[in-house]
């Protein structure tokens, strides 16, 4: 077997079935090996979008995403999405072609130190060798998926990809889910058994089927309300009586939720990773006055907060270990119900046309198992509060890095895995224009994804901040594009809407279409004022 074949075979064994990118001559053997191993290579229009499509497949399969990029500009085009995977805890294998080491000593064209570029934004970087291809592949998958997931880079020299694999090595055994023991376990169990006002704060580390079960079990055993980060929405169904939805970005939501956190006597943080949170969530509790049990997949090196008890290990196993045998009456004053009512009143389904009505109409018109993705921008803050998630990963977005241009390819990646499921992406017009070329990819793949675009011809969130600072309008407005026309030009369906009735008709048509649909929702840029 070629070294590239060994790498591809190990990726297939890890559950990978798709790879995304744009090939150059330096990665032809790699693409050939991936296809031979049963991993379909999807030709994209830009490496950044390719990486987000890879992330989309991860959210539906649990297997690491694969980004393939050629030497030099191809590799560097993927920098943004690799850092996004790093901050959003996404396991991704970044496979880049490179010039052979001896050639690089006497050649300059497109030669750069790619491992040095990727080292700060990945969990690890390797250079493939024919004698250790199987070990490198195994290490890369283990590092990418274990603990707190993230991207791993493998540089693949041209001659190594084609070289005959050799060598022997001991491959890893599956990791064991660790649970707390000793004094920490006793202290955590005692605190939870005596809690009168417990609160659960759940995040990315718990984002799995087992994690979701542990969050719901803990909430119901303790009678504790659950606040999640945005990417962890749905760990408990948001129609559950104890679900308080997402937090961390909306000042309006945080104004309601942070006082609840302050009233808690015990806070059980299940997989809470504060990388999604903003300044209001720096030191949001007092670990001396309150008992804070922080269960995470990695030690606290962020110092966004400190806790009373720090438990490093598997979230589900740790929660099962610390829960008391039975619950007891808590929050007897109706505080949880009042908080849910306040949140509903803060983010209503309005009668007037605007972004909020677009979001509410889409959720009401689409199936309950719809998957949604959100781009960065003003619409994302509102959507993250209004879009109700009944299961984990019902809504995906870039929460750590908050990069634009992610929603469209995230949705496409998910649609590739589940072609018959309803999947909708929400983008601002600027973010959509960044990746509009991927509509060609959607057409080539026969995807039926629905792309909703909020059209206001402005960077609405930045324009809002500009006005709040009483600054002149500069650098935030741009011309209006015919988004429906762009969709039709690429072979899809396109609709421009400016009312609820028009949106409902467009959604009905999209749900029965045999191709992708772009719905351009014309809104006023100032309609976000006071919305979040």
C-alpha cells in the first residue's frame, strides 16, 4: 500500500466518508487514495467553505471532517476554517500537499513552512512518512477526537504519498471514560443533595447523545433549570419546563439569565466551555459563596471563571457519579416559570415584518426535525434566542471564532449526509456573498438545501454599533444584489420576499423543490434595534 492509502484506510475506519477541498498536482495521489478507500472527494470552490462542509458532516456522523488542500495558497486558504475548528471544538483532519524536503532546499515556488503555519491553530501537526504512516494516521485521529476535539494537520510530501508504506508500531486502544472519585466526588454529591436553588450550565463538552441524556437526567433529578451555550442548544429540548435556552451573546437574554445564576446556591457546569461567551460571562458566579461543580473535558486554562470543584473527565460518566440518589423540592417560588415567561416576552413572534418574523415563520412552516445553520451577524444573535431546538445540533454556527461565510457550507455538509432531511441556512447578505460560488457545488451535488438571506445591504450589526457610538455611516453599506437571480443562474430556485405571506409561499415551494432554494428576505437594517 502507498502511504496515502494507509492514511485513507485509517480515516475510513474512523467513520469518515467524505473529504472536501480543491486539489492541485501535489495532492492527486491523496485524492486517489481517499476515493479508493471509500471516502468520496467533494470538489468545492474554496478551501474555507470546504472546511465548513467537512464540519457539517461531523455534526451528522460524529466522524472527523476532512479538508484537503494543495501546497501554498490552497493550504493558506483554509486557515480561517481551521482556526474555527480549533475554537469550536471540531475534530478535523487537515491534509495538505507539500514539496519534498530535499526539493525545498533548492526550490522556492510555493514553498513555505506549512507545519509552522498550522501549529498554533491545531492540536497537533505531522509530516507523513512512509515508514510510520499508520502510526501518524492513528495519532492524528486520536488527538483530533479525544478530550476536547479539534483540528490536526498532516503535511503530505509528494513523493511520500506515492511511496510504499512500511514499518510497525503499536496502535492505540480506545480511551476509557473517566469519572470522579475520592474527596471531590463526595463533596460534589453532598452539595447537590443539599441544593435548594441548583442551576445547570451546559456547553460544548457535553455535546453528544450521552451528554444530552446526562444533562436531562441531572435537570430532572435535581429540579434544576438548564442554561446552555448557543452551540449546545438542544442538549435538553427547549420546550422542556426546565430549559432556559441559550446565553452568552444577547444582552437582553443575559439580563434575564444572569440574575438566575446569581441566585443559585449550587451550579453544576456540565461540559461548559466559555469560549462561546462574552464579557458578561467573565466570573459570572462566586465560587466561595456558591458551590460550583465544573465538569469539563480539559483543565481550566482560560480563567474566564474559577470553580469550587473541578472535575476533568467524561461528562456523562461524571454526572452519573455525582448525582444524588433522589431529588427534593427546589426553586419553590416559581422562579423558573417566571424566567421562561420573561424570555418568551423578550423574544416574541411579532406581527410586523422583519428579521424576527422571518425566523418565527421559518420555524413554524418547516418540519420539527429541521436542521438550521446560522452565519455571523445581527440575525444570528436574534436567531440563537428565537430558534427552538428539540435535540442536540439542531442549530449549528460559528460560536467561538464567529466567522462570516459559515452557514451555507455548514448546511451543505449536513445535507450531503442526510439528503432527504430539511436543512435551512440563515445568512446576512454580506456573509452569503462571501460563499455564493458554492451554489454551483450545491447544484452539482443535487442538494435541496434552503438558503435564507436577510437582505438589508448593510453590515447590520456593525452599522448598529456605529450608530450607538454616534459615528458617521462609513464602510458598512453596499449595493443590493439579486440573490434570487443568482440562485436561478446556478440552477436553483430563487424567491425575493417582503411579507409573511410571500415567505410562507416561498417556503412551501422550497420544501417540495428538487433543487436548492435561495429566499431573499428584504428587511430594514434598523429593524434589529432593540431586538436582542
